[in-house]
């Protein structure tokens, strides 16, 4: 398989198999840290293709290792396998989730199917490969602490020189690949605040300390951290996503719980936002005579693409779809634990357009009606294969030695 046309033709040939696998995974989603059938199926396919397979890596991860026909460097490619606690509302979809309250609403089923397609093609060209491929099928990307750290601790990256990954991304239309050097996705932290007042009769507020009123002031004050404490030229997000307080309409609540997320890129800003949230919470509660308990959880660090490997992936993308369709995108405030891999070794993460307005694939990620244009799996497979092969070819000592002699 020496030409781009040969590779694309082979990807086209196995595309129905990728679609079949994707829909199989979509109908049987598994939550983070509960993956059983998905990793078992992945391991079975990899073994059939002749990969050396490790299971239960870092918990429920799977690692497939393919030795090329010639010695060389080692490249890792990664996909995630877990689903979300969301009810699938795609009523007319024949492959909608069959598991109540659980669905693939972020494209991880497509990531897994794409990488299995990559595995089949790599197995076919094994003798042409100067080096080694390590395929990482990661569990538990959707929740902190996530599966990446555990897989790294369980030696998933041992001997790996570079890593590449993709995310199917419906905000971009099919046919687009979005990349950038440096910061791509934000650090994603979270907080849990319990406001504690003094409950009582709804008609006698003067005898109480209303936790809901205190929480209401706090929610507004938390927003002022971004607008008044953060340099306008820097970026950060504080979003309250869950509020719960009270049990009856005529009883003043004694407790109110607030949960939210914090997004940032710069380590100093990240630390500042944590400190400001804690300070603002304490001062707001003191102002109304309430108390508070604060739990702040550090989440995934930012995804920062290596400059050299980002340039490589951009070059590969341009060769595939042209300069016009290869977008240099702005940083995204979404989070991803692919960041942990990039903290260990150089690599690049790309966003591959999966939206399609004509087919109605425009719902955002984590939406009950999320779906994507399945053709994107072909783009993802080609991008991963070409990026990995380009890295190994660049570092092929035989070629380097021949060039140095000429």
C-alpha cells in the first residue's frame, strides 16, 4: 500500500465494517469504569488481527501492540470507549441505545470503531512499517479521574515516542479537520459548595437564615470573578450547572447545594480562579450569616499539542483534504484527559468535523439526540494512519542513513 489512493481504497473497503462496529457499540453503551463488553470485543478483534494484546490496563483499558517488519520508533494512537448517563432520544434511529439511561453522546463509539479500522489496515501493511504501533483503547474519559492516568501508570506508554488522537466533532461540518499548535482544550476543574443556613417557616423569614437566598447571591457573585477579577485578555469560565435546595414551597431551606465547572488554560489563572471561588463563597455566606463547605476538585489539565507534531498532523491533513478544509482553530473550553499523554510524550490531538445539517447531525455533544456523520470515521482513520506512518518514516534510520550518504 504505497499511495494515498491505495490507502483510501482500503479504508473505503472496510468502512462498512467500521459502521457495523460503531452501531454495535452505540446500541450497547457502557458507563465510565463499567466497561466490560466493549473492551472484551476490542481485545477479541485485535487478537484476530495478530496484535499482542494487554487487557485490564489501568483498570478496563486495552492495549494492542503491532511490531512492524523493520525496527524503528514507536507511535501510539488512542481512542476512548465509555458512554454517558444520558437517555437516548433518537426515536427513529435503528441503532439507538438499548440501555436505559445510557448512550454514546460524545462519539466515543466512533473513536473505537475508527481505531479498530486502523488496526486492520496496519496489520495488512505490517511488513512495510519501520517501527511499532501501540493502540490505546481507553476507558473512562468522561469522568474525573479518568482512565488516561491509570493506563499510563500501568505502562501503556512505555517505549512510546509520540502519540496522536482525534475527536469526532459535530460543531464542525464533515470534511473539515481542526488543529492548532499549543493549547487546544482547557483544564476542566469542578466545585461542590454547600451553603448552610437556618431553616424555618416561610412566613417568618426573620427567624431564619435562608440558604437559597445566600446561594442566589453566591451564584451572581461567582460570575463577577470572570468579569472583574480576570484580565480581559486572558480566558476562563465559571459555570454553575446544578443547584438544589429546599423541600417545600412554604419552608425556608436550611441547606442549598451548588455544583459547577471551571475552565482555564494558564496554570496561574487556574490557581487564581480556585482561590477566588473559595474567597467569594466564604465572604458571600458571611455577609448573610450563613456558613459554607467547599470542595474543589482539580480535573484534567489543558490539552497542549506539541509544536512539531502539530505541524506534522497539519501537513498530513492538508495533503488529505487541502489547505482550505484544514482549519487552524481557536482553543476550546471543553476538556479531555488526552492531556495526560501529552504531558508525558510529544503528540497532537485533532478535531475532525462530524456534523451534517442535511441529515440533522447538528446536536451538540452530550445531547440526548447526538449523532454524527459516520463518514468521518474514514477521515479519522486516514489521519491517524498517515500521521503515525509519517512520524515513523521521518525517524526511519535506514532512510536517514541513506540520505546522509547521498
